[in-house]
C-alpha cells in the first residue's frame, strides 16, 4: 500500500520526491530511480500520470497491488497540502 508522497516543488515542478509505503517494486531497487525520473514534471494529475506511465512502459517496472493512479494520487495530494 502506498502511504504518501513527500514532495518538494519549485515553480510548479517536482524538484524532489520520496514515495513511502508498504509495497514491492520489481525489479527491486527501482523505486528511487522512479522518484528521480519524475524530477522536473509539472505537478498535476495528467502530467504526473503520463510521466509515471511512460517510465513504467520504458523500464518494465511492476508494483503488485499498487497501480499507477495510486502514485499519481499521492503526488497530487502532497502538492495540495
């Protein structure tokens, strides 16, 4: 389960991101790579989802029990706080 996103934003773009939760990602160790790949993304639902989807497709990432929308929702929710 994805619990939260810790987000640092500059000029509406992700500067730094940390995703927290109790979930697995395969290949192992790719979570930090996903987080850093999102740097520079404009923080809104459409941009965040599109970027996450592209990263999953390019890298073959799998996260059983956590869907792309879960990551997107955590990022957008963190931004609105």
